[in-house]
């Protein structure tokens, strides 16, 4: 009974919100002035007066709820990747100063996570080997008491149940010394030229890009950093019928829509997080990846143009329907890709000078 009343109150509140937003529309500027001096007043503004944050709240909340409640979401994968990453940092610190125990608060959660993931679908992925090498290294470093001995026995069973392929042990996917990093022969000038050669290219010729080249660039861009190594995004390569369905959307490609033969869409996954404070990580990690991807494509002779993907409810809902996305998936960056047509005009787009944006602070 109590529950029913609670839901009734919420339904009534929702319809009141719609009415208030209509009523306050003409006075938005005055009310904005009232709201800008405190976070709570800003929340009142965005609840009762302006719908600008509705879609963000909707997707962040979907992510938070599905993180734990939906076994098909990225929740457990993100949590376990983060834990393995934290353990790797602990191992790295132990190289410098020996520690008998660390990660006690989450080692059991990590082992259970790895087991669940390998029992479902992450076998034969880099995660399989990474988690094995890191946790094997962990157990070889810490002092084993009864608690850790039991965990180690459980861990040994998991390793036995999901053996790595022959030959997978040549490289160890666990912390290593800086001097073991591969040597790069790229000079600063060469790198700078690649940066300056990449430009937003909007007009493409009819040559089809081999999807294997796109995957090669994606594989290279996956080396980009991400918060706690979660890499909370998917990359959709969109051509054919789905491309045509997206083209009528009023986004920033209308002027060169006819020349586009393929989109890459980087889609963030908010079910990677349980805390609202992490809600921007899909954009940060997705954009770091996007930049690497554009440079990798450029190095393969493939041009691209990032396209604004604004936080607009009706666009978001349409794209979600067309691409069959979940409520907790959110577009981070759309880009067109293809081979530049010989006469593709390139806006010069002068960049800011270093002294405009650089400040030394002591
Ligand atoms: C997040 C983002 C959104 C963009 N959106 C559009 C867009 O909607 N349409 C477009 O033609 N270009 C778009 N661009 C390309 C920019 O206009 C371009 O990067 C900028 O002018 C600098 O030019 P350059 O990429 O050739 O260096 C976007 C770029 C970024 C990073």
C-alpha cells in the first residue's frame, strides 16, 4: 500500500514538473539569475524549469542501476578491470618498496570477478592473460596466511579451468621496468608533421575503406590511456542501410552528407560506473581514444572528420532506436571516415598560439 502511494506521489510530481516547465518558460532568464548562486538552487532550476539535463540524468542513472543489477551490462567487467589495474599498481610499488600485503579489501572481489567473466565470455581476450599474469604475480609477492592461502587455492583452480593457449606465456602482461618499453624511432618533427597533416576532411572519393584497416587503426588507438584502464566504450563502424538511416539527423554533417560512405561512432558505456562522480569518464576516455584513432587512420592514409554529437534528447532517442543501444550507452563522438577526394577543400583552422593558453604557475 505504502509503495503504491509513493509511486502515485512520484507520478503526480512528474506531471507537476511538466506544467511548471511550461509556466516558467518565458521567465527563464530571471530564474537563471536566481539559481546561479548555489548548487541546490541550480538543481531546482534544472528540475522545475529547464529540461536541459534530463537526458544526462536518464543515462547516468541507467548506468548506475545497471552496473550491478544487470549481468549483461559492463558493470562487472569494468569493476574487475579496475581492480586488476589497482593490483598492478600495488605490484609496481612493491618493486620499489617490498610490501607483504596489499589489496586485501578487494582481492576476493577481483578473483570472483575474473571467474565470472571467464565463465561467460572473456576467454581468449587480452583480459584473460592480463588478469592471470597480474594475479599470479600478486600471489607470488604477498605473504600467505590462512586467508590468502584459501584464496590462492581458489585462484589456482580458476587458472586450471581456463588455461592460456600455448605460447601465450612468452610476454608477461604484468608490471615491468621502464627500460623494457619498445624503442620509438619517430622524431619529434615526424610526429609534429603527422599532427599537422591530420585535418578534418569532409569530402571523400568513392573508394571503399577496407574494414580490416579500420580495425588495425582501432587496435592501435586502444593503446590510449583510460581511467583505471576500464576503456568504457564501443566502436561502431556504420555503413550501408544504418548509415542512410542516420543521415537525416540534423547533426553537423548536413553540408557534406552526400559524400559520407562510413561513420565511426564511439559509444560510451555508463554502466561501467557506480558513482556519479565518474560520469564524465566516458567522454574523457572516449576522446583520448578518438584522437589516437584519427592519427592512426591518418597514418594509414584514411581521412576523418569528428562530428558534434550534442546532448539532445530527441537525437539521442532516435540514434538509440536506429542502432539498438541500451539506455546506459551514450554517444561520445561520431566521425566520418574515408579517402579524401583529390579536390577536397580543407579549412585552414588556425590554432591558438601557445602563449594564449599556456601559463606557468609556481
Ligand atoms: C567534438 C568535435 C565536434 C566537431 N563537430 C563538427 C561538426 O559537427 N561538423 C563539422 O564539419 N566539423 C566538426 N568538427 C571539426 C572541427 O570543426 C575541426 O576539428 C576544427 O575546426 C579544427 O580543424 P581541423 O580538424 O582540420 O584541425 C568537430 C570537431 C570536434 C573535436
